[in-house]
C-alpha cells in the first residue's frame, strides 16, 4: 500500500510539472489563391471605412494565435485595421500564456494610434477535461476557469506601463455548449444543457444561473477593467418564452451596462431578425453592440454570416447596419475575425 501511495504521489508531481495550460493549435494562415490588385484592395478598404464611419464603435476581432501564426508585424496588422476604419480591437485570448511581452507590445502599438484594446474571454476556452479516471485526469490539460482568467488579465494589466493598458474585458458565455457529450466542461460542472431540461430548477436554468454568477465574479475579480457581457442571441428569447427563469438582456445589463449580442444568423435578413428583439429590450441606461462572426469560407451555410465575395459582404453590412441603427441602444459592432475579412478584401473576384 505504501509503494502504491508513493507511486501516486510521484505521478501527481510529474503531472503538475507537465500539465501547464498549453497554447491551442493555430491553423496556418490562409491567403487567396488569386489576389486582387493592390489598388483594388485599397479601394475596398476605403469603401468599408466610409460605409461604417457613422457607427460610433467599430470593433474588429483578432485571434492572438492567428496573429502569431501569421507572423505579420504588429505595425502591419495595425495598418490594416486602421485602413478599414476600426476604432477598437478585441483580442481573443485562449490561454493565459498569451499574456506575455508580445501581446504587451501589440497593446503599446495600438494605444500609440489611439485604438483601445479589449481582451475577449470565451467560456468554451476555459474548462477542465472530464474523465472518470482520476489518474488520467492528472495528465490532461486543465484550463483556467473563466473568472480565474479574468483575474489573470487584470494582474497582467496592473503590471503593464501606462502605454500598454487594456480598455476592458469582454466575456462570452455559451452554456448551451456544455451538453452531456461534451468532455470540455466548466470546472465543477454538475449540469448539462439539453432540449429536454427547460424549466426553472432544471439543468438549463441552473447552467444559466451559474453563468450569470460567473459573470459577476469576473466583474468583481477584475474591477479595474470594464466588463462587457457577450451572449448568444437566443437566450433572451428562451427567457421571454418562460423556458429559462433568467437570461434576458436586462439580467446581463444588471451586471455590466454594455451588452454584446452574438449574432448567429447566416443571411443578412435572418441575422438582423435574430437580434432586433434584444436591441428593443435594452434598458435605457445600457448600450448594445452586435457581434458579427464572418464565415471563413463560402461553403459555410449556418452559424456565421455568409459571404460570396467582397461585394456580397458590403451589401450584407449595409443592410445589417441600416437595421441596427434604427435602435437607440445600438452602439456599434464587432466584426470577427480579422483574418476572414482580410481574405475577402484581398481576394480577386
């Protein structure tokens, strides 16, 4: 028995040294096979800049692992962002290891150009890998819980100089992803989302309550960084229908005055329809942004805004912004990822 105990202790020590939070695998940078002339690329950037110029907050989403994999210099990334007219950058953090000097240098360059930078934390990226075997679990990567990650961001910001300060944290919540078959779950999770567990006191309701509590903890553990709550567009509808006891836009706005609505519509008309009820329900003292996730390929037919070519994207953006601007609580948009937008801008028709 003593030998077995010593063996377990050795395994635990070994695991503690091997299971640091890894950086997620980055996909290679994909560029168009046929590239449009540089003059046309510049004209497209100018047209996009003009189209969005009346929107107060024009955000662009940048995945840090893409930026590092692409090896494009910070100055070049910033030039592209500025040429498109964006005035706020949202950097998607997938591991605390990305809070390093390279990221700090990027923030410095952005702040030098008066472009605020926020960190985006996605609930799906901060979990533990569930398994019934406790020994195997020791050797599997365990990511920080999302509120722990927020505190790590706040500490990183506190250690940065005045020229490398962050503008805030955006926390994306997606409890509907934590289904029974998903091995990647939030730490200590005991509930699973299902179409069969709607109703107060059942799993979906408990997951939503836990998620809202996690948002409060993010706000309290990183008080120096303004919090934006980001939620899928259908939670509010489920709460209005009575399927969820919480999850209305007013619930998020009680935690943070700015709400980011994650639009999952594939066609422009559908995308606008899916967030208009939420925009109309925003409290008077709050503001809303709409997150537009741009499809990375023309074959994508669900969940992301489709695009055939640059002209198709411009028509979609013109339509969406026209619909959104009718709502007084609409503050702006975040278009992500920058890599997909750049692909379309660079691609030859």
